[in-house]
C-alpha cells in the first residue's frame, strides 16, 4: 500500500483529498501544522507528496526545495496557481508533476498512479480475497470453493474495485470513474450488462448474491 502525505492548508480540500485517496486504497497522512514541513514529511516516510503552493508562512516552492535536500520522494504540486512560470519553477525545483485546481478526479488519480509507477512504488497485489472469493488479477480468473470462472477485462476491473472496497457501498458513478481511469470506456448501460454477466459467473462458482444491489446507492459485497 503506497503512503501519500498531503500538504494543503485548506481544510475542505485536504479532507476531500484524504477521503478520495483512502477510498482508492492509499495510506494517507495530512499535515496540519505548517512549521517544519520537510521534517514532518521525512518522519512520515511517504511514497508520494501532494503539495500546495500557497501555504502559511512558507510557500510550497521552498517546501519542495527543503524536501529535495533530504530525499527524492516524488512531489506532485496540486495548486490553484496556473501560470506557466509557476509550473516551470515548481518542476525545476524537483517537482514530478503539476496539477491545477479544480482538478479532474480521474485525471488526478491517473497521474498519481503514473508518478508512483515511475518511482518504483510498492507493487500492486496479484490476488485479492474477500468473502470466500479469490480474484487472480494476472490470470483474469475468480475462484471459490465451487470452481473457477474466467472473466473479461471489464468484469475483472469491476470485481477488483468492489473487492478493494469490500463492505462499503460503491456507487455506479464511482465504478464508471474507476474503469474510465483504467482507460476502459464504459457507460451506465455497459456497466449493467457487465454486472449481469459477472453475477452469473459468480453464481456458477457457488456465490449467488455475492454482489448486492443497494437500491438508490450502488453495490456492496
């Protein structure tokens, strides 16, 4: 599980980012005391830093410069400052990416994954398990006591997302966003078709009702 630290002074933005990233399976820390930020980052030992520019007392540029004296931890600037000069300076100081607010959530998540991948972050697991089901990501199969089912790419992605959020209600919109983030085009009707086929395959290996519909809210394992 990759560890991400958020350095953002706006509480609403900070909380939104933290919730978003936690729902994506990241371990999240947020800085709330903006004195000695580089030292706090070093103590947290994150895999990635999300850094705002407009911080109290010390701007994000100087924080990035301070971080670079201590480590090569990837830094993504997330800021409302959209000038080319700010972006150029941020990248020249050692930033790995520069994203302006308001950000597009799927794009933000995709760029976080890309930076972590380039940095050689922790490898994603090859299998997921939940409630008696094992999902083999590399093989594209789902196994339970009743046997094994082969899944299409869409079915695999849908089931992986639901299993990573086991016990939580996942909205249809979140599922569509998650698959779009994986560069798989899917709309509401396509999701319904894939969900029907996936449920049939799970029933075929002894797991009827594995994916529950929560009316008006989404799906839940």
